C-alpha cells in the first residue's frame, strides 16, 4: 500500500457489480440490482446519494471508477 495516497470513495454507482435495469413489476420501475454471485439479483444495498459511500463489503470499482482513480492518483482497493 502506498503511503499518503487517498482512497477512491466507495460509491454504489461505481461498483462493478451494479446492474441497472427496468422492472415493470415494481412501483418504481428503475431497479439497481447486485450481480455479485453472493447477492445475485438482490437490490443493491446503495445508497444512491451523491457523495455518500456504501458499506457493502462486496464493493469493487468498475472500469470508469478505476480510470478516474488512476487520473486522480487514488487507490481503488480497501
């Protein structure tokens, strides 16, 4: 681990396991589902609020989050 290097915030929207879809059987049809093998098909634990990190222990950065972290000199692992 590099000293002095900040860590990328763990935002739900930046998780590689997030699957955004439409489910017409729901009152709110926009569904945020987890694609990780442990929680496959379950609602993402979120939250989906700007600048609020998720406490999900399965969080892993998606490609966009990795690229952003690299540009900003941030770490992407816990």
